């Protein structure tokens, strides 16, 4: 899976927490890869434009058109 390494980087940059409500992301909850700037609006596929969310949170964000921000500055 070519995204696996990127997911690990995103997971670490978020401290293992969902970018929406801040609850822990685990293998059991699983996660979705969310583009902050939607790709159809010209968003890129870089890590800075992506966050991990719970599948349910992802649905809420899209249904409610909610803004999601990076939960923590990058580790650099
Ligand atoms: Zn969540």
C-alpha cells in the first residue's frame, strides 16, 4: 500500500489523534485520509494538505462542510 508510510507520518504529526475531535486513532477505529483543500478544488496530495480522521468524523466533516485544521505543528 503506497500510502502506508505517509499515514505513519501523518499519524505521528497528529500525535495519534483525530484531527476533528482529538480522539485517538487506532487500528480498531481505523481512519480516513482527508484532504484539507479538496482535490476537486485544486488541493495537492502533499502531507501538508492531508490529515487523518475517523471514518465517522470524515463523514461529518463532509456532510457539515466543517473546517479541519492540522492539530499540531509538524515535527520539523
Ligand atoms: Zn474523529
